[in-house]
């Protein structure tokens, strides 16, 4: 059975913009047929606007291709409220806490990021979190 995998924006950015090694790791996650990709409205908000502002059509097309294949989790007020508790409990930034809360809300099997594995996001209990920077 495929894993439901929440990808944060850093995975998309790494796939499109990172150096070859990190980009290949991100693409491996995005292209894995054993995964159902999950994104939230926040991922779209973080990825698309700057690409549109700078008229980077190839980048927009790449992100839209991923979004069209992924399951989208809409903003949820209870998840946003949970994000504050998560941020306070683990020392997360607001955006990281919102990603984690929506991943939990969606009932994913794992959360994958391209952030450094030393960041507080990887210490959250109750959700399998992985960094593609950490030999994932």
C-alpha cells in the first residue's frame, strides 16, 4: 500500500533549484510510485507566488505538475490552532508548525522535508519526519 507522504515546500524547491545531489533526492521522493503526495494550501502559497512574480513559467509548470498529482489539504482552522501548540511545545517556526499540523490533520504516514535534520521540526512526536539531507 502506498505511503501518504506530506511534502513541505523545501522538497519542491530542492527538486527544482538545488544542487544536483539534493535535487535528485527530492525528485526521487516526488516520483516514487509507492507514495501518495500530500500538500497543503501553505505549500502552494510558499512555492507559486514568487515564481509568478518573476514570470518563471518553467518553475510554475513544475510546481503545478506536482500539485495536480498530489492530494491537497485545505487550510483548516483546528489544524491552525494545533499549530500554535506544536510551535510552543517544540520551538518551531510558525510555518513549520502549520505544515506539521496539517500533515497530522491529514493523517499522513510520513512528513518529508529538505530542511537540515537538526531543525526542531524533526523532533515532533507522533509523526514520522524525515529530511532528504539525512541519507533518506
